[in-house]
């Protein structure tokens, strides 16, 4: 029969099994001086044993301790983490990256250069990104619902075979991402409401509904 190794916690003074301590190679017995519970309290975290069991579909951020929906909208994807999502929410990860970015001039230079190189290698994707950013700004102002991505724009372009949704002219690389129902008239910013338009048709139509415009509206 093997003896279970124990250790006295430096903070609470309780004698606990080695399994109740975090592993650390350069410490005695290869574990931390404090037990897991005391270490969490010391670092400002809520120990797992004290946490209430969360309902299915919710996840607690390891950093800020907020309980958020367990979806990619709040937690970035990571195949090596539990349920394929990071333990830290997107907001905390962004704040951490921003803090590192501000402290390191070299990181700022490298980030800017990577962005410039990517834009040069992917002019079409960059153009789609710019249009999406502009549309989202307008969508926020108009308090519209839904959103679309660069992939949605490319899919719509391919579905229309590079032609204007309104006049059927080939647009090539010069095109606008138009809303069938204008945002100012209650239209969504989702992919179901976007079409590829030539600049002339988009500017000419303004905020008119398809039924109010001379070229009318058509379906793919």
C-alpha cells in the first residue's frame, strides 16, 4: 500500500494531499506552497469548488469571472480548449493584447507592417472589408439588425456572376455593396439584404425602395 503524499498550505495552514496543490517544478515536492483554493483567492479568482454550477450553454471567463453565453460570439475558438473555446472571453483577450501592444514599440511596428503586407497581397478582400466596415457604421447609426461578412460579399458577387443587381452590367473590381431595403427604411444589414451594385445604380437609387425606383427590383 502506497502512502499518499501530503503538504501543509503556507497560507491556510491545513495539511492537504499533494493533488490539492498546483504543480511547480522548482518548488518543494514539485508543487506550489499554497493550496489551489488559497492560490486562487490570492490571485483574485473564485476557486472552482466555490463556484455555482452554471446552466448548460453558459461559460465563466477565467479572467473577469463574468458568466457569458458559451458561443464564439463571446469566446474565440480554440480546438485545444474545453468545448473548442478559449477560457478567457474576447473582451479580456483584446484588452490584454492592447496592453501588450501599447507597451511594446516593436510589436506596434510589426503589426502595422503585417497589415500593410496583407492589404497588398489581398486587395479584393481589403476592398470587401472596407465596404463592410462602412456598412456597419451606417447600420449602427440606423440601429439596423443583422450583419454580414467579407465571405458573404464574395458569395453574393459570385452568385450574381460579377454583374450589377439592378442594371446587369459587369462591375469587375469596382462595385458597391447595396441594401435591397435601405437601412434608413428599416432594412437589415444581414446577408439576406445585400446585393452587388454598380456605383451609378447605388448612388442613383439613394434610399428608395425597389418599388419606388424606376429600375424596380428583381430577384436572383
